[in-house]
């Protein structure tokens, strides 16, 4: 999808280990709240340009970043050191949020995460809530096999075990089953989460499950009727892990006004979705 976005700013966030994260920013005004969009696994940040433009039109500044080894960030996948959830949450996101708040000083920072990006947004916000004003996720549910409809339990448990095995044998995840190519660290963390239902990133000392239970930020959890990767049951399960959060649920089906209600297809209806998200962010208006 090609889209012209006048005023889009490009920069990079340089990391101590030499990685360079590509940051895009679309300002709406000096005092407008800013929404940082965190991409799904193996999806380039430019995929979210329609959402950025729609958020700007709704009165919010927007930013998005290519996650480590994705899109325009360097080094490319397979050319740098291995990394997992810990590096993304505890190293990269603090640096990215610092860069965004420096560009927009004194305004509230809201996170919007898609799929894996939603997991990262929640875990980061749980660990460092002072940096974040609210969290919105779309297509983000628990990947724990028991969170799926019972008829898919065997499929999802087998998938978790298969991903773990292939990743260990190959030294990386080559892609498949709706999951794009990814470094071993991320996929081993993902597979552990899918098998156990617990967030335990390798080499991290944080109790993320405990932090999620204590998270009290406003949270808009969007599920999509045609999303096979993150069906509504998985979103409900994830919300149940956040008993202290101020949760607003929005299940998007054919009655919601969106024509595209799949795991990634929703981006085509950014002009419909963004004003709803913006109203919730600015006024607390629940989706209708």
C-alpha cells in the first residue's frame, strides 16, 4: 500500500551495541498527545503509515519505529547478534521512548501495539509505567495454547513445540505458519510463552507476570472478528492477566463499520479506526 504522508520526519535511534532503529514521526502540533506505534513481528513500520496519517487527521501526533532487525533498522535480520524479548523491552524501547519524548517534550505518550508490538507495549508499560499514559493493542492476545478456542488447543500446543524445535535446530526461525522470519531469541521466548502462558524472557530478572498484574494504566484492547492469529478468546484471556488495569474492550465485527477485520487487514480501514482510538485517548470515549 503506497501512501503520501506530507511532513513525515525520519531519524534513527542509535543503540550502544551498534544497532540503529529507524524512527518515523508525524507531528500534529506542539501540544498534541503522541501515539507511538509498535509493529507486529516481521512487519515493516511503513506498513502503519495509513494509521499515522489518520491519527494526525484526528489531532494526534504519531510515531512508529522499525523493531530491531526489521524494516529499515540495521543490522538486518541474521546479520547481527541474537536478541529476544528482553532486549526489545529493556534496551530498545527505553531508548525509543526517550527519542519520542525528546521530540515531543511535555506531552503525553500513548503506546499502540499490533500483535507482537502489543505484547511489547504492555510489558514495557508494566515495567516502566511512568513513561506511558495509556496502551492500545490490536490483534494482541495471549499466545498461550489454552487461551485459544478448545477446538484449537492441540494445534496451538503443537505449533509452540514445533517452533521451539525448529528454532533450536536451525538457530533461527525461518518463517512459516503465519509467523515471519525471526531471530532465535524472540521465537524461543514466544514459544515458552505459548507453552506455559507465562512471560519469562531469557536473561531478564523482571517478574513480568507480577508487573502485569499491577499495571493500572488505561488499556484499550481491540480484537478482530476475522483474526485467526489472535482471536477474541485470546484477547479476553490476556485482559484477565491485568486485573488492576482500567480496561476498555472493543471487539470489531461487521457491525463496527470496518470492512477489513483480519489480523493485519484492519490497516486498510485506518480512517475509521483512528478517530475511535483518538477519542478514547483524548476523552476516554468508549468505542461504539
